C-alpha cells in the first residue's frame, strides 16, 4: 500500500521532511502540547529538543507538529520550536480547533488527536507521545477526542498507555469498540503511565520493532482503519510504585472536585497536582517515558522504511 497524503495549502513541511517523504525515509511525528501546555520555559524547549534528538539518534527524522501564525507545520526548525515554546497564550489544538486557529492566524500546540490528524495528512505512519487521553473517572460522558481519532487514523502510536488519572478499563473498552489493537511492548499488561502495570490485559504482546512493523503491514494490507496502539511501560527503576501513584491521583481528583475544576482544565490540573503530591517523581517519570517512546517509535519507523516494507 502506498503512503498517501492529504496535504492542504494550510500545511507547511520543512525541506527536511519534504525530502524524507520523497525518499521514503523514516519519520516520527511528535506532538507539541507538551511544549505549549506541558512544561514551563525553558524546560519545554529543552524537552522538545531532547525528543527530536532521541529520534535522530535512531536514524529517523523527527516531525514535531504545531501551528504557527495560522499554518499547520509538519516539522519545526529550531527557531520555530523557540517561537512555539515562548508563544503567549497559545491555543491547545485538537481536531475541532484547527479551523478556528487557522482562520485567526493563531499559534498553538497539537494534542494527540490534533497531531494524528495532521501527521496522517502528511503521510507519516509513526507517532510518539506520552500517554493518550481517554475516558475520565466518574464521568463516562467525558471522553477525550484522542479516542475517536485513534479509531479512524491508520498510524502506529507509541505511548506509555493512557494517562493514569483516567478510567483505564473504560478507556480500553472504548478502544476495543472502535477496533484499535492495544499492543503491550515487552509486557502482557496495559501500562498505567507512571507505573508499569494496571492489571489490565492487552490485545497482544510484541517484543521488538520488527514485529510491530510486520503487524502494521498486515493491518494496512487488509485496509483496516484505525491506529495500532503500542504501549511501552517505564523501566522498573523509573516507574512509580502502583500504590504511590494511585494515592496521588486520588488526592488530586479530590482537590479538583473541591475547586470545581471541569472540562479541558481537568487533565492539566491533575497532572500538575500529582507532580506536587509526589514531589516531582511523577514529572520525572513522565519525562523519561516521553524519551523512551520517541526512541522506540524511531526504531519502528526505521523498520517500516526498509525495502521489504515499501510495498505497504
């Protein structure tokens, strides 16, 4: 199956990414809300550069996706990364937000759903993130836009599971409903973001990048829509103990309820509050898993770009 693209005049590719697409070189998409909404300056820019370097170290090319002055950029130069990292009041951009951001010539960071949409339009097949969104605890009507986007976008998405602040069983049920296979990378259980195990099963276990690439080829040859979710747990020494993570999340949820925090503000608040409660341990775990996932995604992209994969 040839790699298709749906580029529009609103999309801008760096010369490096244009060349990589033309030559069939391995590319990994990276999101940008971690730059605009995830970390303070200058740590946000430092992390963005680290993730890009992780991808390059594996002989793949990073394509950080973001919106600058009303254009969707697939790949960002160093100067553009700095602009996005220092943008005042950037918009958080999911699928629903693109048209508003483009019409108003805004700057913004793309979420998992937003990055999936843009990267797939550019013909990119592999995407690395931290944790996907999902179904919120005690609010089954509150479902992240990441989930339906995963159900309709044929890409490999490398993550550390769903954010542990969410209802993980309900999130996995949703993924099953929309036909997204959940692959445990080196594990038989769905990772719980900060910690290695949730006690929940995955669709299948795979242990190396070549196996993931071959599975993706089979799925795409069948014409199946939807993502392949590759869930990689943190190394044991970097992960939070299950009970510590759950206690912090429970306290953060109670604090959010007390303060009346709802909607789009919930996830950023909970992540920040969990980091406070754990004395920064959850933040360190988050940074580690982001780097690990970028590395694995690049390894998978390299396997996909090998000659035997180019018929897909």
